[in-house]
C-alpha cells in the first residue's frame, strides 16, 4: 500500500478516536472544564501529564537537536526530566492540597492580592503563547510533509481538531484524549527506534543499541565521531558550550518545568494529595520511556543521514530527499557544479541545509522502513503536538475566564456564563496560536526552551516561597515576578530576536545563552522577593496559618 494511504488511515483513525473521546467526556460544569471534576486516577493522570508534557519539542525536535549538537544537546534530557523530580517533591502535593483551579488562582489567594493575580495571569499568557508557538510549528511541519499540504493548511487542520476537543470537553475531554494520545505517541516513537536499532546493531532495545557496535564491529559512537571529524564537525561526544552555560540551561529547564502552568494544573485533577505525588511518579516513568530512547534515535538518524547523502550524487538521492525538499526544510545548493552533495562544517563549502526538526520524522524514511511505520510516526508526532497545545489552550482560557473575569471583573458571573467565557477565550487562543504556527519564531525546541526560561523566572520562586515561607508577602512576590519575567523577556528579545540593538553571542552576559538565562532571572526574582518581603509588613495571621496548613501531611 502507498505511503499516503497508510498516513491517511493512521491519522484518520487517531483523530477519530480523539473526537470520539471529546464527545463522550464533554464538560458540563466549570469544575469539569478546569480540573476534570477532580477525580482522575493517578495512572491515567500520569499518562495525561506525560502527553501534556511530551510536546512537539520532545517528540520531533529534541532528538534532532541532539543529533546535530551531540553532547551539547544533553541539557534538554537532563533539564526536562529533572524538573519532574522537583515537581513531585516540592510542589505537586502542596498545590493539590491548596485546592485551586489554576496557578494564578494560587498566587492571587496566597498573596492576598488581585495585583499578584494579574501579574500571574500575564506571566501564564506569555509562557503559554511562547510554548504553543512551538507546538503549532510542529503541527505544520508534520502536515506539510505527510499530508502533502502547505503549512498554512496543515496548521488550520490542527487548529480545528484541537478547538473541537479542548472547547467541548475542557480539562475532562483533554485528560482522556491525552491518555489516548500518550499511547499513540509512545508507540509511534518506539516502533521506528526498535526497527532501526535492530537493523544497525542487531539489538532490539534502542537504549542498548546506541551503545553497541554496528555490523562491522565498530562502536557506534566511535563511528559517528569519526564521520564528524572527516566532515570538519567537532566530535559528537564532546561539547562546545561552557560548563556554566550547560548548568544554567539545565537549571532553567528544571525549574521551568516545575513552574509550567499547564503541567501544574494537571495535579489539581486528582482526588487527593497523595494521588498528586503518585501522578508525578507515574508521569516520570512514562516520560522516561521516550527520553531514554531519544539519544539512540539521535545517533541512528545522524549516522544514517551522513552515510546516505555525504559525497553522494544528488540525482541518485532516494525519494524522501525530494519530498522533504518540497517542504523547504531540506535544501541542496550545488556550489561547485559537480553534482555531488558536499556536507561539511564549513559554511563556504557546505551544500546541504537541514532543519533539525525533520530528523526524527525523516529517520524511518532514511532507514527505508515500511510505509506503515512512517505513517505511525506521523500520527504520533501529531498526537504529541496537539496534546500539549490543548493543555496550553486550557491554561489560556482559564486565565481569562476564571482568573480575570470571575475573580476580578465579574465576580457574580454564573457557572454557565463562566463556562461560555472559557470556551470563547479558548477559541480566540486557538486563532492566535494558529498565527504563530504559520509565522513561527524559531525551531520547535528552541522556542519551547524560552518558555521554560519565562516560567522559571516568573512562577517558580513565587510558588516555592509561597508554600515554604510564611514571611513572604504580596509586595515581595509581585516585585520578584515582575523583575524576573522582565529580565528574561529583555534578554530573550535582545539576543534571540535582535531587539534593543541586537547582540552577538560574544555579548552574552556571563557567557549564558538565552535558553539558560532563566536561571539568572530566577535568582534575581528570589533575591528581590526575599529582600522586599523583609522590608515590608508580614502577611496576616490568617495567611500564615494557611501556609502552615498546606504543608501538613
């Protein structure tokens, strides 16, 4: 059967499943819309959290970054998994005990201030829209290649699907849809990895395969190091980043994970406090399956790409090469008119332009796997992007309808009116997210990494200190959040997008990349919060008692 038919079957069946679940689990109240009624089983919530968390960045882009960056790409593995340990130990059970719907809800009540709530809403919107830009780009990449439509059409299809089950079902619909999406995406990610690992090393376990030898008895990483040196790249197993920058990026990703509003809200959906901790443990296990496989896929795809295209005639390239060229994500320029593809580290002689976001998606085609495997991967990539997009849309809609409208503007609004406002806000958010998908600010994982820096610099100190310190007050929390997020936004816009006079890599402060600057902005947030809180009146006895009660088992 032709690839296109397999793709239509795989994508059609998975989308039908998501829509069916949305219809079955549609929300009838604000509690069901915001927190799925508060009765989700820890294992189901762990799966939904994993799907919410493993976005297009994890599925599509992370292995691509590792395949091109080698050792330097390991920061994403360490940071994104380490954050769940922080969540399980420091935040999830306490936030569940507090019993609110959203992160701005916690901050508004803990810091007894609508100003604090407003700042938290602003931060939630900034983080969510930065994050969702990466998801919609991922949707566009998948659709443009596999359904052979332009990126605009692909993003519009993705918007329609997400809009249907996010607006109809709210958190209830999203939760059970994400359980299905986790099953789809993890199966789709693992099957090609098992196939390729067996073909290259004879070992069916990818995690062991990438540390094994190939058919010629050459250790796979040694082989890749050799190929890199021949082409002028630095060794795959060595890094170019400074140790300090690696630490900052890893820390920003860790604390950013612990501060992401669409991940935190998942722990409000379980019945009791102990279930919140169990959910985090299950989520970490489900996430580890993909994250321990990603380095193996990175090595396999990088090796296969180099061996397939380097110094090979362009007119003898396989079918997949031409297909990816039409998407604009793979390009060849014959600079010396010899008809061969020169792939080198030297930009003046390099003739191949590869977008890192295609490596996971193109990997089964490069390895010449069966069409049904490629179709399965397409369905999994869409599940990863759409599941996270839905979670983010819920954060955006609840920030507008619950935290702004219900808590500040129209406190007497009916449950039905609030539910309608949430659905209208979600619709508007989908439209704006679609714009970002059509006009993306960068490749998926880099865009998402910036969202973690924003979450680290704004939410994490306010939530952590709000749980573990009775002395932190509204003045300190508001000032800290504003300083942290402003500093991160300035640095991101200056060094990533060229605003405020731009800035080259040599001008980075302390040699820290924009992806790692969230650590510095977070430290500034902590310092400002603690200093200002110590110079202003302590919270009331009622608030201090509230903090004590949160921490009681």
